[in-house]
C-alpha cells in the first residue's frame, strides 16, 4: 500500500508560500522559487543580526569622536584615559551622554584629564 503525502505536502508548501509573502514576482507564488527565496532571506537576516552590532559600535565611536572634537582629546586618547582611571562606561552610554547630556559628558572629559 502506498502512502500519499497530499495534506502534509500542501501544509509544507503553504508554510513556505506564507513566509515568502510580499516577495516580488514568482518568488511569492511558485513553491520552488519561494523556498529558495525564503532560505536566502533567512541567511541574510542571520548575517544582518551580526552586522547590526558592529554598525552600532561604529556609530557610537563616531558620535564620541565628533563630541571630542571641541576638546583637545582624540577618541583613542579618551578611551585610554578612561581605562587608566578605571571608569567602566561602555561606548553606548558614553555616546548617549555626548548626544543628549553634553554638560555631563564634558564634566566627565574634564575629570578624565
């Protein structure tokens, strides 16, 4: 007796087609093409989650560097001074201070000097 996979296969196909909703042309309609598109999208999403962390770190460093332009310190000198004085603030918090609370940030810069 042979086993027919009608309902199981239909469910699998519907799941992939639903995941490909919004894709252009046949990528959202044909199963074979949609499956490839969904696989690639998953790979790009995974890679993007790793990239986001790097991009935010770069942004924070750029913001700190821009804020430190008015002082006579460079970014690298500032970070070195923070480390030697055992001030453990990460770049995210430092950039937040520089952008939204500049008075506090410049007091910190004066303290580090």
